[in-house]
């Protein structure tokens, strides 16, 4: 199994970079950390099924053969995946725009000082097919505005919607 994941307390750049990276690695499972920021949690309430996401509890770390990490380079910031650090048979790829070195020893490291990790992935993947739906592309819009204050919004939903994983808001 190959998974792509991002840091706990995920913001929109973390989510967008995770989804963007999944287009580079066909067949990858998108694993969302159990803790995400409140605005991301609200977004996921509506778009979970469309983005084909899996919660951390649905992933067996022993089955992971390839780990793609976005927006962090540190095991400590991943959602209960530290046991993978000791594995010598694990292929690890890191995409990160933070220049501080992390604790993950990646076989493949993509690090550049740009405004967002999703920008780095997009810039480095000009040959990859970008079959991005309008909803997936919309993840980037909140990421670009994350420094501006936004009014509080209630989570959207509708009667009969499927239950979502219990994501904890943090931050």
C-alpha cells in the first residue's frame, strides 16, 4: 500500500498539497490526520467523499510500502506514524516548502522555499496530467487567503448525508 499524508493540525496548504501529490503517484491512498484546523474540518464535512479520503484509523501502518509526506519533514508532526521511521524497507518521499530540516530521512526530498507546498508540487509536475475537478481546485483558494481573518461559518450539510470520520479541530 502507498499513502500520501500531511501534518496534524492540517491547514488548507496541507490538504491541497496532499491531494495534488496524489496525482503524481497513481493508486496512492489519501490519508487525512485525525486533527485538522476548524475551517478544514468544515470543508471536509462537505467534500470528504469527492476527495476520496481515508481517516488515519483506517490505515494499517504495517501494510504501508511507500509513504509520501506533504508540508512537513518531521515524524513528530505526522498522525501516529512514528513506528514507520524504523522501517528500512519503506520508500519515503517528502514534499515541503519549510526549509528547516526534519526528522524524516527521505529517499526522495523535494524542498524549496516557496509560499506553499502545493505551489512546489504544481511547479515540479509540469509533465503530470492534472485532472483536477473544480472542487479539488477550490482547495487552493482558501490556502491563499489563510492569513486574512474570515468570518465564522457553520458546517454545511444536508439530510441523508453519509457520516464523516470524527475529525478533531485544533489550533
